[in-house]
C-alpha cells in the first residue's frame, strides 16, 4: 500500500535534468578508480572512519553497561530494597538516546571545535544510552528464582547478582553489542558526510563534484570492510551466544568468559593506538567554547511563530512512509526473486549497499532526478532501512525450518507461495515486531534527510543551527526528543503485542 502514494507522486516529482548523471553513477560502480592517490586517500579516510566507529562503540559499551546496571530495577531492589532510583535514571537516559548522533555531533562541534573526539562522543552518548536501556530491560526480564535462592541462603547482593544473572545476561549483551558495532560504522560514515572526518567526507565531496569513479573506489572499500565486520560479528555471536559449543555447565560459561576477557585485553591496546593515530585528546573536553550569539538569541516570540503543526506533520508523515516502504518491500522483493538464486545474491548486494550508503547521500543522488520533498526523503530513508530489514528477514528465513515449505513445494505449490506460506508466515510476527522498532529508529533518522533540505523538523534544525538561533534549536530538539520518546513507547507496545502468543 505504501507504494501507491509514491507511484502517484513520482510523475510530479521527476525532472529531466539528471538521468544521465544517475546512469553515469551506476556505470561507475563497474569501473572504480584505481589511481594510487585516490586509493590512498580512500584508505586513509576509511582508517579514520573505522577508528571513530571502534572508539565510539567501545566507549558506548562501557557507558551503557554501567548505566544499564544502575537503571535496573532488579539491581536496586536486591541491593537496597528500592526501585524508584532505577526509574529516575531510566527517565534521565531517555533524553540522550532520543537525540540522533548527528545532532550530538553538530552541537559538540560548536562547543569543542573540529576535533576527532567530537565524532567519538557523538556516537558514544546516544549509543551508550541505548545500550543501557537494553541491558536494564534484559536484566529485569531474567527469571529471579536463582537470585532469590542465593539471597535466602545468605549470599551478599553483589556476588548473588553476578552469579545468578551474569551468565544469562551475557549472550544478549554480546549479540546486541555486535549489532551496535555495525551501527557505529554506519554512524561514523554519516558523521563524515557532515564534515566530522573520515571516508564520509570524501564520499560527499566526490558525489558533489560528480567524480563517480573515485566515489565507488571508497564505497567498495567501505562495503568490503562492513562485510568483513559483519562476518566477524556473526562468528563471535555463534561462538559465544550458543553455550553448547563450549559444553554444558559452568565449565562452558567459564571458558566463554575467559575468551571474552582475553579479547578485551587485546582490544584495549588497539583502541589506544587508534585514538593516538587519529589525534583523539581527552583533554579537549576540559576546554569548552562559548556558544556564539547565545546571549542575544533568546526570542520566545520567534519560537512560537514557527509552523509547529506543519513541521511535526511532515516529520511524522516522512517516518510512516519510509517505515512502510522498508517493512513492506523486503518480503515482497524476496518473494519476487525466489525462483532465481542469482536474484537473491544480487538483492543481498543491493541491500548491503543500502545499509552502508548514508541516507543524505542517497537523497543527494535522488535530487539529480527528483524534486526535493517528503517523498524523496522517504525514498532515501526507506532504501537505507530496507537494507537492514532485508538482511534481518533473510537471515531469519535461512534459520527457519524448511519442512513446511518443502511439503508445499512437493504438493505442487509454486516457489513463491511455498516460501510465503511455508516460511514467511511463521516469521511474520517477529518481523513486524522488529519493523516497529525500526519505525522508532526512522523517526530519529528523519533529522538526517531533513538536514539536507528534505522536509520536517530537520530542515528547521539546520536553519536554526546555521543562524545560531539557540532558542529555536533547543525548542526543536525538545520537540524531536518528545516525538522520539512517544514513538519509542508506541513501538514497544506494538512489539509486545506482536510477540505475544495468539
């Protein structure tokens, strides 16, 4: 259904000026530049992007684990017999996670200047709050019988919590931590697009200067890095999140813990070397620049004069349209290519590029052929999230039992119907539940395409930031935070309802 308004609107959005440029862009994928200078620049930018991603990811895990424990109702109730401090900390952590990492980067850029630490903190702050929420939720959802037995036997609160809940919490933290590493790489690339260093800056400059061969040199390198990273994360998840690979009982848990501790010891020197290589200096956090025009920018009348209803409506409309495109197209495309194995491989490649290619660059590319507006922005966001949802659906389908699909195929059902009724029907509830979560993420991401002049609150945010209208900026950020928190609550409710047994 989401395709209907898009197909209706497209004829009115198309202009005739850029189809040859899009064709050149696609053909350049087959002929990336192999010039040593271009490759050297791309590799240098890629090194900065990977370093920023790893440093931001590691810092977010450290912050998230600590904040997640502090916001756990189980921990507070066990150690001190209280629950309200956990609720208070949860409410405080809602604000940093509701603000997109790009906004964090642009604000910190004003306060700290153009420093590599800005990009690292821009990833670590919202990601840390997201990790804290997941850790606290997983910890509070674990069965408490073993913990209660240990406490009844006289065990202190700390050792009892670690013994009863630590091993059960570890697989979920490892799995989510690996996912956040992939997100950190995408976020580091996105921050580079907006001038905060790394390969993203090169990608945007080559796109704007129409040097498509050079652009694809960097993009293929980034894609290869992402695929290697995904493969490594998948390998570690399989090894550490499946206890039977280590044997049953405490020996398997102990071996898994020792391997994780050894990896952390190897990772720490690597992180320090990367921080030194890109010039991250923690001391810059002690020197804050005053915000320009702060004292003269407080004008409440201008804040109230903003077209709030229109801005909020455009943002919500953009979110719903992009989410519908991403959620609805993934299973449809897999069904269309079901009879052809090569079609699935091609689809996986396109989805990998969609996950990797930052939405602002997709929006800029679409502007070669389409007029700016809500539909253009929704296509950019939808393509990016389609890559993420498509990969998730494909992995879930490959892991699902094949018995029902094979039975339908033997009975003479076509490959598409056999796949739909034999495999996808069993995955529908969990897929839609994750789609609800992605809708919440898309709401945060609307600021990204808004910042390239697409639609909604993001455009107003850019204008307020560029003119140092801090009163408008703070008001817009507050509305964005409120919308994302409401969207987060609605997506949580939708997930719980979808995952509830019928």
